[in-house]
């Protein structure tokens, strides 16, 4: 796709909490998607998993996009994969 950095487990030293880590990952993903003309309106942290972050890391909510957005995302991923 592009050179946007997506947070990984190796990045945890740069963030104080899982909430900050997931926010950074969401920002990076949003920027990378925007660079390819894709907007996921509901891109954000899943509040239920954030509430229970002591047992496992919070999840990123990716759903709730239009069929047009899903097709555009699939096109971008196919192109990035070389096909």
C-alpha cells in the first residue's frame, strides 16, 4: 500500500496504555486508507474490548462501510498484492 506506519507490538514502548496503542494504530490505518481513497466511517476502537483491556488488548472496529467502500478496499488490496 504505502509507507504509513501501523503500530505493532514492538511499538508498545512509545505508548503508555493499550488505549493509546490502539489509537495510534487506528490513526496509521486511517491515514494509509485515506492515501488510497478509502474511508471507513466506523474505524475506531471497539468499546467493549477497550473496557476489558486488562485481560487482552482492545480491538479495532473496521465494519459498517458501504458496498462501494468495500469494493474500493478490495481493489486497493488486490493491487497492493500485485494482482
